């Protein structure tokens, strides 16, 4: 198989989905962010965003901490080391494929 | 790939989504200006020439900005905590540029060369480039502010010397520094701070107008 095609086939499917790619890229640049921030930046509704986060959490790419900001519930998200490494590899492979 | 890079840049630009970043720098600039004015026009060993007013002012600004973010921005468009490394390199860059520039101008001053015009032009260009890179890339109308920063520098650089000298009067600073340079610094700093206050104020107004806190329910 051509190496470029191989690189496309090797892309991490968890990250490659556009919605999850947005979440991972946004979290990659920060220490942590809350659910509201991701919703605002991605334009996704709560249900869709929650399902993508659950998928990333299952892959151990994201950690979710439920807390409070005063009396208001707050969901804080951050990328795990595995998530950061996978995203860096994903970018390298994507660059190679393109 | 460009889209991924744009996504990676979004959290950096988010800091000034509400204009509070610019407002803080503008208020800081005006406060420093007032403090510097008081330092220039009061005796060398007065309260204003000590370090406490500056420390109190910086602490007030830090906690003031934090309070605005916590009460207005986070409930409306979300909370972001930045990596410490994000602040490191810009700080190193700024300190290096400031040190090299200060050394250059001090050398010129020692040799009796009038450095007001080059200082204004280089300073103006530096601030405009920093502003363009940090702020205007995210919001296109802010390029007007970047050009305003350059224009203000050019105007101050070519103002007649007597106008600039009149700003410092018979201050103690004239014993140690070129009075024309001090006057140019005061005037340019005021113009820069005003531009940032106006730009930040517009951004803050637009932010309040276009965003509202979502209804609270489960996430």
C-alpha cells in the first residue's frame, strides 16, 4: 500500500471524527476548560457534546471532573497525557497523509 | 491542517473575547501614566517614588480582572485555565526586547544623541506588531487599532521638542533623563492606553450585547 494511503488508514478514529477533533484540539491548547466553553466554541448542543466527551473519556483521552462554581454545577475537562500524545501523533500522520 | 491550527489558537484569543484583556492593559497604562506623572512632578523621595503604590495598583488590577472574568465571562461563555508555559515565552520575548532596546537607548543617551524620534517609532512599531499578533488576528476591526498605535507613535515622534519638554516641566527627571524623551513617553503612553481602553470598551459592550448566561440545568 502507498505510504500516504497507509498514513490515512492509520489515523486515530477516535480523534478523527470532526466533533471530537474540535474538542481535543481546543483542550490541547489549555490546561483545563469547562463544558460551557467547549459548547460555545464548538457550537454543538449539550447532547452531542456529552456523547463525544463520553467517547473520549472511554478512550482515556479526557478526564472529566464535576465540581461547583459557587452554587452552579461546573464540568471541568482536561486532556490526559495519552490524549495529548495521541493528538500529536494524529497531527503528524495527517500532515504526512496530506 | 490550517483548520486544526486555527482551533489550537482559539483558546489564546478567548482571553480577550470580552475585551477585558485590553481594558486591563488600558487601565494599567493609564494608572502607570498617572503614577509616572506623580513621580515626575513630586520630589525624588516622596511616597509616589516608592514601590508600594505600584504593587498595590498591580494587585488591584489582577484581582479586578479576575473578578470580572468570574462574574461575567465564565458564566456566559465558559471557563478556561491556561497552561503556565503559554505565558513563559511571550514574557521572555518581551523582557529580551525591552532590555536590548533600553540598553540601545541608554548608549545613545550617553553619547548625547537625541533618541526621541527613533524611540517613539521603534516602540510604536513594537507595540503595533504585538497587538496585531495577540489581538487583531482574532478580530479584524482591531487592525484599525493596530494602525492607530503606529499613527500615534509617528505623531509623537515628530512633535516639536518644546511641546514634549513642557510636559515634564522642571521635574527631577530632567537631571537623569532627556526631558524630551520623558515627555514623549508620557504622551505616547497616554495615546496607547486610550486606544486600548476604547477598543476594549467596544469589545466589552459587544460581548455583553451578544452573549448571555445559559439557563442552568444538567450537563
